[in-house]
C-alpha cells in the first residue's frame, strides 16, 4: 500500500467532514464573546484545534469499539455511502485505538495550557468531553447503545462547546451563549437520530438499544420533525427578542433545505439521512455565524 493511500485512509477514518459541526460550535461561542469585547485569535485557534482533535479521537474510538464488539460488520448500512477503513481492513484496530488516544493526549495538552491561561472551567469542560467521547462506545458504559447518544451529542456540540468557545475569550460563562447553543446542538443530535432511524433493524439485530429503537419509527420521526421546527422557531424568537440580533433571521434562508428534508423523512428515510441532516446543520450553523459577524461589523 502506497504512503498516499495510507494517509488517505487515516484522513478518512477521522471523518473530517464532521468537523464542520465542531468549527461552528466553537466559532459561534467565540463570536458571541467577541461581541462583548476583545477577541484573541491565538486562544480561538487553540480552542478549535483542541476540540477538533478530541472530535477526531472520538470518531476513531467509536469505529474501533463498534468493530471490536461486532456492532459494525460488512453489512452495516453506513458503509454503503461512507468510507470505513477499519472495517475494510485497511487499518489495524490497535493502530486506530492508539492514534485515537494520541489525539486525545494532544487535545489534553492544549486544554492544560488553556486552563493555565484562562481558568479551571476549561479543565472541567475538557474532562467532560474526554470522558463522554470515550465512554460513548467503550465498555463498561457504552451509553450510545443504551439510548443516550443523542442527548450526549446535544450537550457536546451545544452547551459545552459553545461555553468553551465563549469562556476562553471572556473567562466567564454566558447564559446567552448557552441559549443560542440549544437549537444548533439539537440539530447536531438529529444527525445521530437520523442515522439510528435508518439503522433500526440492523441495530436491533445486534442487540443494542438506540433512542430510535426505544421510540419506534413513528415516534422517532415525530421527534426529528418537531426538533427541526423548534430549532427554527427558537432562532426566530431569539432574533426578535434577544439575545440574538435581527440579523440572525438570516438563518431562515436555510428553511427550503429543511422543508425538503422534512418531506423526504416523512415519505421514506433515505440511506444517507444522517449526511443530509448534517448538510442542514452546516447551512443553519454557518448562517448563524455569518449573521453574528455581520452584527459585529454593523
């Protein structure tokens, strides 16, 4: 195998397309802080790098544990539309596990430096992030298999990352940042829910219990549709009454994409339901970020 292919496999194994969510969460938190005072680019970039390393480590641990435990096999629906180098035997399990923990170690080193420079809250957020990422699929907790995955994703990419991005800049916790994080965090959680709705039969055959299995197809679809509608309503309300500015109504430009996806999900869950949901999240989050940047300039 050529070195080019080796690098390609490692790059794909980290699922880099998912890092957009981390970029948005950290950036919106940092931008909300910038609206209130000075902004440090070095601290922002370090926060973003640490969060992405933690995210990449979590993705590798997730794949390692899924393959090791037999949850992922060649028939897993996800493998039909995205690369899975570990399951395809292009990477060795121990190597994936070791690189995952090296990424976590690098994220921890960044976290220790930011803790020293900005305060202990960074340390506590980092500890929660590391434990949540590893315990997601690793035994003895493996809470992804017990219907708690969506709630964890909501917390990580919602309140915790927004708070981290804000705190590193302002050395304070902002309830406004937490409020703004809720609709975006909910949409990121829907990426996992969409994946689990599609995989209900497969996951049930593996003896695991996702939220989609617990709610059933109809209940899961209702939750999915309801949270998308609630996310847009929340942004509209916060844009008109605070803490967001009216500029954040720009997020509504992503509504056509949301309506198209809602119709598709009601009709038939597509094979790439999680990827389509992620596209909606990206449009929603980037428009939110752009609206905040416009507000800061005007």
